[in-house]
C-alpha cells in the first residue's frame, strides 16, 4: 500500500512558498464562496464541497473572519452576491505534457484571453474541452505532518504518528486508498467523495491532520527531462499567477532528480 512520489509534495510546497499571500487568500475565498453556493448550505458539516474548501483555506492559515466573509458572500444580494462560475481549460504544454487548468471567473472573455496568451507565449497549445481531462483523476488528499521528538522543535513533547505500519493500519481503518511518504509529511489519498469522512476517521484515531483538499492526479505520469520540466513549469507558473486561475495540474513524472533541479 505504501508508495513514494514527490508530485504531491511539490504541489503543496509550491502553494505555501510561491503564492503571494493576498492573491492566495483571494483565490481561496472564491473557492469557498462558490462551494457554499453550490452546496446551498453555509454549514461545512452539511456541505462536503464547502468543508473541503474551508480545510484548504485553514491549511494556508487564512483568517477565520475572511473564511466567514467568503461564505456569507455566497448568500448575499446585490453587490454582495457572488457571480463566479467554474471554467476548465485544457491543453498541452511544451514537450506534449498535458495541462489541466481550473478557474473561477466573473468574466469568461477576460479569463479565456489570459489563459490562451499564457499557453501561446510559453510553447503550449490550448485545446478543446475534454482534450486532456481523461488523463487525470479527481481524488482527495490528506496531509499529515510528521512530528518527531528531538532538538530544534518548538515543542519537543509534541508527537504525531510517524510509524509507517501504524499509519497503514490507520489509513485502512479510516477508508483511505493509499498513502505516500512525502519527506516531512504523509500524504493520504482517498476517493474524492470520501475526503472529509476519511479525515474525520483519522482524527478520531488521534492523528493530527494538517490539511485536506480535492486535487487532480495524472493517471499515467509522463517522463520528461530536466530541461523539459523547466519549460513546462514556466507555463504552469504563469497560469498560477493569473488572478482567475485556481489550480493547475500537469502530467509530468516529478522524479527526485527533476524536483532537485527545479528547486535550485
């Protein structure tokens, strides 16, 4: 059941390290507003999509008042009413790597022009709906921070589950599908519909969860060279910088060698 992949690790680290805080919070607020409106209920306990969006925001240390404001906006009126819609853009980046881009926008024309320009200027081609979606699978990911007793920790007595056999049993009991050793974290994978149920089941076993979110995982990762990876990441970075873009996924196989080269 155990596995080792750095794809999810790279995504999580990038979200924390590269995103400007104000821009990140704006994107998270949109996700919360749309999720609350789509589920028709401002209570995360009764709205699984909203619960996942709130968990993601909490993992990025988004203030509680901003989360509440985003939820309230979903049920506002007039100028306070939400008008965002989800639009998916699909295409191929350099070297034929599939790229799947999720946006929340209140202006389709603006967003389409921005996304198309990013693809064009970075060696990619924007495709039609469904052109690359089949190469991805929607899943849930739960992040469990490894906390090991030792010097250098703010609280040396704090301890979380770190034994892999214990983790495997806990994940099986909670209904998770798989897990990855991501260095300083465990990444537990679930079916998209089971994300919050598995999270609660893990917490009931005394496991401290750092974050939980829905994501897209490539079904068949594509091998690339370091130079090819750099070209694709220029496109991904440009797309992620766009205000309307929420998440960008690609099919590159992120090996240790490539991750190290990109981190340099």
